[in-house]
């Protein structure tokens, strides 16, 4: 079974679509190449409480495990 980080990466359009990721208390702050590849339904299915899109900047609200998940995603990059 895929980890929470892997599911979030898939929801963000795949590792190649992620330019930058940073954990920020309860959110993953990401910068993506193509915001049209971001699948909000998949992110919510992966455990996100919400998704905020501002152009290529995507914030995924996931709770207090944002920092460890960001670290896991950085390891994949």
C-alpha cells in the first residue's frame, strides 16, 4: 500500500510536477509545474483536510504531520 506521502505526491500530479515542497505547521506548501495536474479529490482521499490553489502555489492542509510528510516527499525528489 502506498504511504500517505506517495498518495499526496500522486495528487499533486507526480514527483515530476513538484518543484518545491515545505512543511509549515499544518500545511504542505508546494510549488508545482502544472497546477492543472493537481487532483484535489485524490489529495482529500489521501487525508488532506483542504487544498488552497494560488496559481502554481498549492497548499495542502494535512494537520500536524505536515513536516514529516514534507521530509518524505523531499527524499523522493
